């Protein structure tokens, strides 16, 4: 049986490298905490918020993220694709997610607001109705990704092959057109 933690605020906790497995956190806030390389396997976070936390390289295998917000967080190399699929719902604001993976995740309506998403793997994910406002998608991988009604208008540095992804009603800015045509080596001036 796992431990249950309700309505608690954690501030400036240093849990880097710690094993925090099989704990259920509900309605909790984590502020300025360091979870770098922590083992969160099998834990569940419900209606939680992480603000200004370092979660680089955390182990999320079998972890439940159910309505979780990350604000100003460092999430380098996080394998979100290893989280449980049941009620998976996350949103990101002003966070760095470089080298992370969302491969094969169903995450419709996810917000990536002013995030760094360099080298992030979105292959075979369902991102329908998601928003990438102000986000940097340099070298992000989109392959067999469902991008229906996704808003890329304010996103930068993306390269998406319309032939390998589902793009119905996705929105792009005029300045983002080269990112849709790059495989054809067309020069737009």
C-alpha cells in the first residue's frame, strides 16, 4: 500500500537522487524543489503543481501524472512516455524540456507556453488541440504525430513533414512555412 499525501506545500526540498516510489500526492504544490535524478517510479500526482523545480532526469516509469502543471521548471531528459496512460494530463509554462520524450503519449489539449523543447521526441503522440505558444521546437521530432488543430502560430524552429504527420486544421504563422517545407529544400525569400 502506498503512502498518501494531501494538500501539502513542499518548499526548497532537496530530493536529488532520492527514491520516492509508490507515494500518492493529491492537491500538492512543490516550490523550488530539487528532484534531479530522483526515482519517482509508481508514484501518482493528482492536481499538483511544480513551480521553479529541477526535475532533470527523474525516473517516471509507471508514474501517474493526472492534471499536473509545471511552471518555470527544468525537465531535461525526462521520459514522459514511461508514465502511465490512465488520466495522463500535463501542462507546461516557461519550462525547459530539452531532450525529453512524449513518444506514443495521448495528450490532447496540452499547453506548452514559452517552453524550450529542443530535441524532444513527439513521435506517434496525439497532440490534438495542443498549443505551443512562444515555444522553441528546434530539432523536435514529429513522426506519425497527430497534430489536428494544434496551434504553432507563435512557435519557432519547428520542422514538421506534412506527409508523415496528421495536420488537419493545425495553425502556423507565415514565418513558420519553411519548417513545413524543409525536406523539399525549397528556398522562400
